[in-house]
């Protein structure tokens, strides 16, 4: 391979237990809403612990095309000044590559009273509707099915989401924070990054009560200022390293992590036979005995996160006994199973249910179908002696910072 040439694959020589320490990065799904929140701020915003991942770079590029000034002040510190931005600058070729571009709807509606129709992208899990977002915008006085505008102005409202949606909750906060008055939202998502956005909006001058509960009360104001915020640790990155450690029979300490949001994941890892020791900011996972099969149902927070279902599947391929995963968040998150089968996995999908029958895995040339599906292939590859090739490296690097470097730090052979 020529030095400096574009590499769209990983080569992994697995079979060695992961051992050592790894620092968890700032959360992808935490950084993205914060970056878009800079659009509704009344001054410059500085974010710390921002991960260098594809989705963050796309979000920064989108903001720049709209006229924002985006400056990396340090390796993981970015300052955004969105004083002179214009929704006319929204670049459809970028929004179509990023699911979080849907946050432009809430932010632009709050700031400009208008957002053009967007083609949003992200992982392909079948239908990814925005009906809950639009119903909420309508409750706040907006009109439109795709393009949203507020010809008669926006107003505070009381709205109950018809289902729990992370994205719709984030958009509600982004719009309502700029509306004078008190808006109340029921059946909200309670993920860490929702509370982080709420805290940041409070820094800017709004007030939000009910953090961490399904009922959020937003005291909005059109006069928001600027501010700064530290992105929380990435629970999904942390969970992926824990599952890779479990799968390889290793002994790893995660640092700069927050164990509490990982409670459901840690409980499953313990049921699988792993030893877990936590402090305020570290998690050590050790596996001495064979993994046990488990039955897991994905759910919005505080349940087992859907984004860890694919890497969990890979670890369970090696368990003693059958496992079952009930996928209850996304309609179609099983595309990656076809690729795991190429590595020898015995997987049966029926409706929203996946049954995993343990079988030895073998090296293969496989392709990442989406970000977390790619993580499943990676976890599987780390358990296999011999060389596995995963094509679609850029999909994994949309969400995992410094992936090969971090894995090499734990003793894996990855290029
Ligand atoms: N839904 C609707 N209507 C809506 C919105 C959502 O029916 O208007 C449905 C979805 O189709 C899905 C469920 O509700 O079945 C949950 O969707 P949600 O809106 O909560 O997901 P999201 O905001 O689009 C975020 C993460 C995803 C993560 C989900 C669930 C970001 C940028 N994305 O997506 O992360 O899977 O929440 O936790 O925060 C990933 O990081 O790999 C990823 C896919």
C-alpha cells in the first residue's frame, strides 16, 4: 500500500485478548446537538472534548457552508460563531449524509422562523420518519410538512410526543429555547445527550426543568447568549470496547467514562459472566470464564441501547448457549447479520427477534453496512486468529474516534 493513499478498509489479525487502558472520547450523539445549538446562540460557543469523527466533521462543514465560523482551538476544542448564518446556505449534499442534520429543522425554526425541506441521511435502518418532529413543530405554531415556517410566529405550548424520540426531543429543546414563555414536553427521551443539550441551553440563558425525566419544561427566551460546554463521554464507544473485551476474554480499564448511563449494558455483561468493577470515572472489565448466552431487549434509555445490539451479537456468537436479542427501537437493524454469517455466525432473524446459536467464527472479507453493524464485524474480527478485512472503514470512523490507534493500544493488530 502506498503511504498516504486512501484506505477504505481495516485489516485485523485477531485472537489476542484485549488488555490495558483506553480513554473514552466525547460522545458523537452528544456533540452533534451541541454543535447545531450554536445556531440559536446569541454569541460564540466553545465545545470541549469534541471527538474527531466523520459525523462531527460533516456537522462543522454544514455550519460553515451556512456562514458560521468554525475554529478548532485545540485537538478536541471547537469554537463556533454562528452570528452571520443563513439557512439558504444549507448544503443538501451534506445533510443527506448525516441523520443529525434534522437538528437544523429545530435550530433554524427557532432562529429564523423557517427551515427549508431537508434530505437527512445516516445509517439505513429502513424507514426513519420525522412525523414526531413535525407534530411538535405544529404544536409550537409552525406549518409545513417538509419545509417548516412560522408565518404567524411561534408560541410556547404543551405537547406530548406520540413515541419516544431522541431527535424529536432535541429539536423541541432547540426550538422552544428561543420562544418567549414556558413550553412543556411529555414522553421525552431521557438519554444523557438530551440532558447535556438542556444544560447547555441553560448556559445560554434558557431554563429547563425536569432533566433526566420524560417531562421537560422549557423557559425560553429569544435573547440567548454564547457559552461553553464539555461533551459527555460516549456510552456507545465505551460499550463497544467493553463488548470487545468480553468477546476476546480480555482485561481492560476504560478511563474518562461515566458508568451510570451504562447501567443496563454493565448488567448484561455481568449476566454474560464478566467481572465489572466501577469507580466514578473508570470501568474495569475482566473475563475469566466462558461467556454465557443471554436474552436482551433494546429500548430507549434507561434500557439496553439499540446502538450496542450489533456488537453484542458479535460477542454472543462465542457464548455457551443460545442468545436472543429483541430489537424494539429500529424496524430494520439486522442488515449486518448477513456479513457476520460470512464469518461463520449462525444467526436467525424473525421479525424483530434475532437468535444467535454459538458457532466458531473464521476470517473473511466483509463489508460494514452501517456504523454499529461495522462495530459488530470489528468485535467478531478481534476474536478470530487470522486476517479479517472489513471494507467501509469510513462508516466506522463516522462514530469511533482514533479506532485503530485505540485498539492497538490494547494489544490488537489493526491496520
Ligand atoms: N421515530 C418515528 N418518528 C419520528 C422519530 C422517530 O417513528 O418522528 C422512530 C424511529 O423510526 C425509531 C425510533 O422512533 O424507530 C427512535 O428514533 P429516534 O428519533 O429516537 O432516533 P434518532 O434521533 O434518529 C438517535 C441516534 C441513533 C440511535 C437512536 C436511538 C443520533 C444522531 N442518532 O437517532 O444513533 O440509534 O437515537 O437511540 O443521535 C448511532 O449512533 O449509530 C445511531 C444510529
